[in-house]
């Protein structure tokens, strides 16, 4: 990766979150800038909970060209930007802020990134039954992306059903709560919980719910092969690890900021550098 020298002309983008020291976003975006020859640089900034407004003020005053948003700020930023896209407004969450002159526009590229990730990985969401494990912000984005891609039905599997209401409200006709046993009915299974991360090992559903015909995707990208993906591979299912989701949502943000098609291959290679 050969970044251009940082000068007074270099445009700056950043990710805000807490924690943020583990983020692969700087590696992914800087690889994209290098591959496209853009005089941009991307940095990670730790912004504690409650300070999202301060970060947006800094984006304005310091001339930041773009902002990625991660936990715990997605919902706060959705309330604080000048306006949201219809999708971000529908989800009540923003993971990408774009400057439109002096106006800060909130986008959500998690939903579109999810749909492209599954499609590029050989899955077909159109007309499919999807099982989503989890009911938080990540699950809402996954469900929105699946619905927009034409999913026939979404089964929401949540340990606390009361938290799932905001997910079900995205489309009550096509979304319903389901027990873990019904995951076996789904063509596409997506883990949108923290279960499987290095700090939270384990399986979000029993391996008995997995079938060879399924596409099984995990938003967790460290470790690359979670226990869920290992179990799915062992039964013969197609597996998609979280690096693809990370890169596809970042690619959409990259294009929104720069107007340039994202170099997906370079971005994916940077995840493990």
C-alpha cells in the first residue's frame, strides 16, 4: 500500500466509536485510497458515549470529508445529523456521514452492504426465507437489506423477544419472531449477535438447525471462522465470514464520500494485513 504524502491538501475521513482501537476500517479505507490514487487518509478516533455531537461539530469545523460511525453512536448520530436518507431514518441508525456542502447527511450502508455481501457470496435473497439471529441495530440493518432485496419472509430469532419489536416493525407482513428450531427452514442464516467473537465464544443456535443447502453468514469478523461457520461448513453449507460484510459496507461509504467505485479486492486484502 502506497499512500500519497499527507499534506495540507489531503482530505481526511475517520471512524468514531468506543472502543475503536481494534477497528480494521483504517486499513481497509487507506488501502482503497492507495489503490485509486486519491489524496485521502483515514483515521480511527475514540469518541466516548454521549459525545457524538461533539464529533459532528468537529467534522464541520475541521473539514472532515467523511465519517464512519460504529458503536455506541449510530442511533445518536441519526438524531444529530442535518438530515438522514430514508433508509437511515427508517432504521434510526447511521453508520456513514457524508458532507453535502455544509449539510451533514446520515446514511446506512450496513443494509446495502449486507445484500451485496450475500449476493457476491453466492446467495440469493430474492424470494428467500431468511433467519436473522439477534434483534439489535445490526439485525435491523440486515433485515432491511434483505427486505429491500426481495426476501419472502424473515424469521427473527431473539433471546429477548421484547427487543425484537423494532425489527418486526420494518415489515410486519414479512417478519415474525421464531424459535431457534425454525432456523432449519431458512435458505439464508445470518448471525447478527456478538456470539462467536473472541470475547463471546459459542454458538448462537444449535448445529442441528443447520443444513447443507443453506448459506450461513456471520457478521463477526474476528475470529474469521466462528464456531457457527465451522459447524455450517462441516454440514456442507456455504459460509460467509464477516470480512465480506465489513468490506461491502465500507465500499459503499467510500463511493458516497469520493464518487469513485470502490476497489473491493484491495479492500478485502487489507482486512488481514
